[in-house]
C-alpha cells in the first residue's frame, strides 16, 4: 500500500510546528512559573519580615530603654530568631510616641536567575508598637482662638491635629474621650440640649453667675448683677438651678468676630477624634476683639466633664464615673481689661481649687509668646504647664497624677 506523499509531508510539517511551539512555550511557562515562585517567595518574606519587625517593636517598647545601641542589638537578635531571617542585619529603629518603630530589609533571590548581588529583590517591611493607658480618661481641650492667634491659623490647626493624634496614641482608642471648648472672650455653643436657643444657631455664652438686683417698676422685673463670688460656687450648679444665663445669638449678617466669640462651637465629649479635628478645621478667623477671657472657657470645660452637666449636651454624651478627668488649656496666657481682675478675684476665692476638688485636674500647654506669671498660670500652677515642645512629658505627668503606671499600660501595634 502506498502512502500519499502529500499527507506525509503534511504530517512532518505538523510535527515540526509542534516542536517549534514546544521550544517556545515550555521556556515561557518555566519563566512564568519562576516569576510566580519568586513573587510568592518575595511576598512571603515581606510578610514574615513584617511579623518579625512588629514583634521586635513590641519587645523594645515593653523594655523602654533609652539606649539606641541596646535597642538595636535587641531588635536584631529578636528578628534573627525567626526562620529564614537569621542573616538580616539591615535594621533601623526610630522613636514613636511612647513606643518604637522597627524597619528591616533583606535580599531574596530570583528563581531561574543566577544568585548574585545584581540579581536579587530587595524586600523591606516595618512594625511599630507603643504602650497606652488601659484606663479611661475624659479630657476637655480648651483652645484660645482670640486675636493673638491671627496669622497662625494653619500652624494652629496642624499643631492641634498632632496633639490630638498624640493623645489617641497615649491613651488608646476607646479609652479616651475629648471635648472641645474654643474661646476668645466667651464660648460658642450650638445644638446643646440644655440651651434650646442654640439649636441650629451659635450662641455666645457668658459663664459668669448673676445675683438678683433691684426690682424695676417700669419693666415689672428684677435686674441681674454680675457676681464673681457666686460664679466660684456655681461652676457645677445645674443649669436649671442657675438664676440667669447670659446668651447672645450670632447675627445672621456677620462672622461674629467683633463680639469676641469663636466662629466654631464647642463639642461635647466624644470618642470620635475625627469630629474634633473636623470642628477645628472649620475655624476660619480669630476674633477681632483685643481681649482674651479665660474663666468662661475653664468653667464650660469643667461643666463638660462634670456629672451635673455631662449628660445635658446631647443624647450621645454621658458621665463616666470611672474615668479620670482633666482640662487641658492651650494658649498664650494673655488676658486683658477688667476681666483680669475678675479672674484674679475668682482664683483668690478658690475657683480653680473647687474644680480640682470635683476630681478634675487642670493642665496647660504654652503656645506662642507665653505670659509668665499670668492668671492662668496661677490657676493651673507652673508645675502643670509646659511648652508645646514638651507635650509628651506633660502627658507623662497627667498619667502619673492620675495613678496610671506601667501596670495600667498595655502594648498595642500602631500605624
């Protein structure tokens, strides 16, 4: 039987094409497989390195030694204990808020590529850990937005954002609540349950107490007289028991800067720090008033934290009996006008001591050209104030005076 020559040629042609295809496809498949294995190894090494870095960061954060060489040696030894990481030596350490960040790097070889210094993939990862208080803390952040802050709004917002971020790291998420009390002369309130007039409209609050004056036969009512003495005793008096609360609504046709009221409202206690930062970022312009009055904001800050007032701001706020409480005042200490003497008189009569007796400590951050010997320094005490550059040390003091030590601290990973 004779085979058709055309068919034979066709079969040989197909066999040749198959061989050529195999010679092309097989190396490509091997290359793809090698790349896949390389990527898998690289990602695995990166994850492994990240786990080791996080563990090392937690280890040196727990030890908390202020010794760079010892920390580096300890972190290196810790990472080298992990399988496949015994040769890792490219390690660096940086200080974080109450903790440390560990960065590590290693080289992984390509598959199907000769292994030398020019044919490796550099893998890096990091981990960071810090200690934070496991106890609860409620803090009223009292912020000076008076005319002395003109020209520094951007810097002020950045600094306050950093301060809030530091507070969150030091106290742990869910353990700390913040309230915000911006002030100039007075304090602005909006949507507070205890003040129906503030619903959807800023109200300027004068925290001074009043006593009843003489009866006016023409108006058929008694007049009200400002009283420093009554203010000292009324800091924690429930709003329904106060004789009179002086409020001024924000006019619809002005930014309200001439009246000495902040352009942003106070914010009740919240665990959501983004709300606090958002409210600060809504601030556009400091007051045009040339006077700063501290005592209104201190009184309202104390009321934010007190059991008499804490639940009166909105349905989401409540008093936490087991939380430490503090007012943290942020400003340059400069006050002016006759109000200097009013505040001095209140301090002499014990208003700041009354607040502390209620379990609320007062601390201060000196911002700008701070006025040494000012009323606010007398109220707080020089030992409980610090410049912004030493804020971390001030937080250490706050924790210490609240009785929070290493036994009340827990380790946690940070970004």
